[in-house]
C-alpha cells in the first residue's frame, strides 16, 4: 500500500532576510525554515537577494559575531541561523557556508520571479541544544562533506572532523570560496572549494584531500526540505545495479525511533521497496510514510556520470557526480520518526540524498570490510599520502512546468556546457551546467 502524507506548517510571503541590531553591533541574518515560508524577494532584490556587504558584514567586538580572520581583512562573519557564515551570491544563486563544520546552507536559487530554497535547515537553532551534542547536530543544515562517513573508532564525532570542526578561510570572493582544514583523525588536509557561475543555477563543490594514507569512506550529506503542500513531488536516480534497505536496523524503537521499511530488503526499482510488515512502497514520491525514519542505498551502474534528482514546487533539483569516486547514493527518509532529543518528532519532510563511497551510513570499520564485494559495490577508496584526490559534485536547479513529472534520464551535451533532463510527463529541460567539472 502506498501513501503520501504531509504535515501542516504555516506558509507566508517573505522578503529577503535583513540584518537586525544586537548588542555589540552584531548583525544577524535571519533565515526561516524553508518548510515554513516561501521566499519571494521584493522588487529591489530581483536579481541580487542581499548585497554582499550585508552578508559578509564587518562585525567586530563580540563573541556572538563569530571569529575574525586575517584572510577576511579583519572582518567577522554574519550569523545565519545561529552560525557565523561565509556567503557567495550572484544573479541566480545565493548561499551561506558555516565556518564551524562547513555546512552549506541555506542556499537559494532564482527561478523566474521567485527564489526557491531546496535545502533543509534544522528545526532548531544551535544555541538551543546542549554543548554536549556534537557540532554536526547543532549546526545541521543543507549539505556537508564527511570524512570518514558515519561513526568510526578513533574519530571523535559522527561523520568526522570535516562535518564538525572549524574550517579556515583561504580565499573569499563573490563567486568562489576556498576553505581548508588540517584533519587530525585521520591525519590529512582537506581543501573545500565552492564556486558559483554567472548564468548557472548551480553550485560546484570540490574537496581535495592530501596526505591521507589507506582505505577510507567519505561522502556528501545533502538534505532537502520537501514542501508540505502540493505535489506529488518526485525523486529518482540514474540506473543502479544494487538496491537495499540498510542491512542492520536503522531505527531503534527503544530509543523512540521507528522505521517502515524491511531491514535488509533488496529491490531493483525505487517504486517497489519492501515494507517491514509486508508489501512494498514507492520511494519515488515524497513526503510519505509520516512518522517513520528509514535509510536505503543504491549503487550506480558503472560509468563516469550519474545523477540523483527531485521534482519540487515548479523546479527540479539535480545532483551530478562521477560514480568512480562517489559510487553510491543514500536516501535518508526522515519524516518524523525520531522522538528522542534533539529531534523530538519535529524533523518532518526531510530527505537526505547523499552521494557517498560507503557501506550505508556505517562507519569506517564496516566500509573497510568490503561487505558488498560480491555485488560489485565499492564501500571505500584507497588513498596514498603522496597523491592528492579530488571529490567533485554539482548541485543545480532549473524551472519546470507542473506536468514535467519525475526525472527519467539526464543526458550530457557534447560541449560540456549543458545537460538535458527528461521528465516522465514528456517534457524536457535544457540546464546550463558545466558537467565536465566532474572530471577535473
């Protein structure tokens, strides 16, 4: 039996967030949860939602303003959803990146006369949670890079230092942001580069890893917020050769967590995934299965190009990758199934679409055991200390009509400047995006 359920949340028109004064002249950029509001900039913000001077404002003299840095000319950072954050902005894209933990969010894209915000923000502010919780939970938003992926022995926090610790700025400009982290466990350096380009509703990400020795798992942890009304909203991936619900229980009822899918259930289509109590359900429409928390993984068919896509409120969101470095995609179906802190049953309508090289959400120990070798599914990658490796991905948005439907396939043009997206409603969309970026 299939079902689509949505929770009730308020919606209202909202002009772009404006700074407000706080003690010590701290400016706070107020970002509402994208599940609560629809962003509609006023006329004067028709192309640039917020001037850059309002995003990376000189904020001095208070702890709340965040750290100053020589690389920023002594400036401190605007506080966005409770976290000091860097900003990138052009005609079509506006994004923030937290200095602590390196989470990318919120991100807004111009679609016609409105701005859309596909990425989820946590339903709490960082200061509302206990300091005993890892930074990843306090900062939680958008997309972030994990090394190693999951919870691993000898690594302090889940998903590693790259998703929890402070990033140091190397280069900041309106269209390019370069950050660096010296990781202690595992010992290496990671350089994060985010770029936006004129004429592209896209974010280009590269994580360059140097000095790392041995086999490790890693990945991106993008989380989308689906609208609470309208739809149906669709999800799909490029063809895959392995699909399974997490092979060990993902949700623990003793911890007040509840799952709907059959642990270890195998499937060949996202439209027929086994349920715990019999029958199947479709993962191609979301939100669904309200009150449950589940995780599945698919492994892309061999090649040098793969994708994940969601059809939302008048636009598509696509994630492009090279499956030789990011072979697997996790679906974290988070629709109110966790009732312990800090979730408290309030994490609704979120869907993690996570491009990884990992064994589900398990840590390094599982990944190194190569448990899916017989299925041809890589779960870790071998690194050499003297050889740098780059992990690249592209997220893009493009407007579509109500009859576009589910993304069925994505084809690259020969010139490397566009992809054509085909919907199951018979429509196509030609999306400006430099897909050749994936291959360096």
